[in-house]
C-alpha cells in the first residue's frame, strides 16, 4: 500500500509540475511574441538610414547622423513600451521570464541562421559577434533596469512607471552600447550618444498617450499596484 501510495504521490507531483510548466508557457506566449515582434520591427528598420536630420555640409559630413542612424534606432524603444505593458499585466517576475525567453529564442534562431552558408547578409557589421554581443548585453541590461524601475514606481499617478521605466531603461542601454566608443574617443561619439538618448527622451513621454489607451485592454491584476 505504501509503495503504491509513493508511486501515486510521485505521479501526482510530476503531473502538477507539468501543469505549472504548461501554465507558465501559456502566460509567456503573448509577451514573448510581442517582444519578438518589437525586435523584428527594429531589425527591419535598421536597413534604412535616417536622412532627414543631416544638416552639416560636405566638409563636416562625418557629423551627419545618416552615417549611422537608422530607423532601427528610432523603432527600438518600442521594446521598452511593450515591456511596460507586460510588467503592468503580469508583474516583474513574468516580465523577466519573457525577456530571457525571447533572447533564448533569438539566440537559437541566430545560431541556426549563422550556420547557413547561403546567408551572405551575415557579413554585415551588425552580425559580427563582438558587435552583436555588445548590443544584446546592453539591451538585456536596459530591459532589466526598465522592469525594476517600473515595479519600484508603479502606482498613482499611473504615468510614472511607464515614463521612468522607458526613459531610464533606454538611457542605460544607450550608455552601455556606446561605452567603448566613449572610452576610446571613437569618432563623433558625443553626437551619437546625445542623439540616441534624445530618441528615448522623446519616446518616453510620447508613448504615454498610447500606453494610457492600452490600459483599457491590458487589465491590471488586483495583486499589483496601479500603473
């Protein structure tokens, strides 16, 4: 009787663990897809340079943003906007899980693509390992900072959490991404730094009306503070 009871208890424990795993996967599905969609949109934009901000003549053309600024830079803050909505709905724990899961999937997909010899576009600088590692590390750190800040300041008034989360998370990402250029004095690093930080400074308040609209659809659990 005791042996059967032990087997039944083990089976029940395994079944409960499997059920919890399926539930976590179900809850992660939409957040992970949303983050991957935001990253994919930014990746699509990185192929197109932003030309409208050029104002230097030919002699000082190295200072023109079109030498490096793409629509990927402009669209990347959408990742932080999505992350704020995830944090609002599910809390910091699942938000961290969504970040980790999305990057594991990106890494797996990138590893598979990198092994395909027909992928000639992998010769682009964006896909060189040091550049990619620096970008991913900086963005993950910025995302974790954004999650922490959102959870710390969430409450009344509602706008504080999404504003400070997107702003500080974005600034941390930009600073880490450009840290090597700052230390080495590589090119017009100050121009790049200020312009990239300005993008997040504009996105943070500019996205608040859309965040406020999404609050009607992204319901807040009773266990979490208002945001």
